[in-house]
C-alpha cells in the first residue's frame, strides 16, 4: 500500500494560500472529525430527533443541528485568525473580539431530514476575508462568492470525506480509522457531460416553465429532444448530491418554485450555494441561479436564499439556454 499524504502535509505543500487560512482549515477539519463521531454515535448518545425549537428561517431544528453548530462555533471562536462567524443555525453573526483575518460561514449539518434515518449528511463551510483594524459587522459577510479564500464540505457517509478548495483545484480526503484526513482524490474534475440529474420531482407542479421543459426533455429520454436516456438521484442532502457530482458528474437543481413565491429558492447563498459553487467551478463545472453565476451574485442578506443549478458544464448550459 502506498503512503497517503495527510491534511497537514497537504496544507504545508500548498504554495499559494497563507498560513492563517491553512490554520482555519485545520481547525474546521478537526471539528468535522469530532462531528463525524457525534453523528455516527446517533441514538447511542441520545442525539437523534427534534430539538423542539426553530431556527431564524422557521425550520425545525434537530438536536444534532444544535450540537454540531455549537461544536463548530466553539472551535472557530478559539481559532486565532477568525474574526467572525455566521451559521444557518444562528440568527445573527458572532464576533470573536479580534479583527483582521477571516470570517467563516457554515451549515453545520446539511441534510437534517436524513439524520434520523441514517442517510448521508454533511457540513459546508466558506472562508471570507475579514476587514482589517475593526470588528466585523453583518455587512462584511455580504461578499460575492468569488471573494471566498477557501471553501469545503465534509460528508458523513459510508466513508467520511473532506473536500476542499483553497487557492486553486479541489482535493478530497478520506477519514482514516485513527482520525487522520488522508488525501485520496487529487484534482477532482467534474465531467462536462452527464446523463444524471438531481431534483426533488415532487415539486414538479410548482416549477417555472423553463425548469419543467428541461426536466421533461430529460424524462423523454432517447425518444425526446435530448436523444439520450437520463437517470435520476435525489438524496435530499445537498452535500451528498453535490459529492456524487464531484465524483462522476451530474446536474443538481433546487430551483425557485411557486410554493413560497416570495422566496427565491430553498438553499442559502452564503453557506450552501457559494461554497458549493466555488468547489464545482474549481473542478471545471458551472453554478448558476438560472441567469447569473452564483459566485457573481452580490448578497444582500445573511440568510438569503437563491435558486441553484450546478454541476456538469454542458448540462448547466442547457438549463440556462431554456
Ligand atoms: P438543511 O438540512 O441544512 O436545512 O439543508 C437541506 C437542504 C439541502 O441539503 C437539500 O438539498 C434540500 O434541503 C432538500 O430539500 P427537500 O427536502 O425539499 O428535497
Ligand atoms: Mn443545508
Ligand atoms: Mn443545516
């Protein structure tokens, strides 16, 4: 067996990111190891089920949403280069009393509906530059995704994996039995073509016309306008659905729908769409809200939602072309 490089070794060899970004990544990666253990212990620790309260987005929180949020929050507050943080599970930003360095946004546990049924969940994070010389405010978090200095996710599945982008490229690490992140996939590349789509089909009747047309074309298969058969997958954990696309291509969509017409979609820009879009683009894929590249959107609110279409480049182009 060849010896695999571990995360500290990978970060040390990475030339273009500064040491402080690497320190932040190291802290998040370690928190994800701890989170993987809490998630894996499930009912043994009495951590499954609802917490009996809602988050700022009016979503029922699971016990594990709160536990994992606190784990990341404590780890980041103790991390010297972090000046502020924002999370799906926190109404407002939190500052650390420090200035300069970085801001971190995160979804501590993505795929809440899957926790109690033992299907893959994950953690998503984004690292942004913090303003120098003063404590950050909420406005400082509202940076377009292109300004991210790093992004990543951990997926707690049959294997626990960490997928990272720093200054360029995307690397994936697998958690070993003794708790080390080992580099198992270098330079991930999303193939430009695919015949696999991921969308929650139960919302079909609520979609806008262009999305319906696109999916109709896929469903008609070989005999339809696309001239080939498509396969469908929907895990209902964005992390797991995007991870599949990172590994073998595909297209993922959570479009606007008419159930809540005032909301632009379900997924959140700052800690779901932006980090995932950076990872997908760095691997050669594309990510759009239907018109604009997700990474070019100017955020206006901390918990802003956005329609998301991402994955294999030629397929994303098909959707955009309408
Ligand atoms: P979260 O559990 O962090 O709130 O995110 C869940 C998101 C995303 O992971 C997934 O793609 C989507 O919700 C699934 O939504 P549906 O249950 O509507 O399919
Ligand atoms: Mn999520
Ligand atoms: Mn979540």
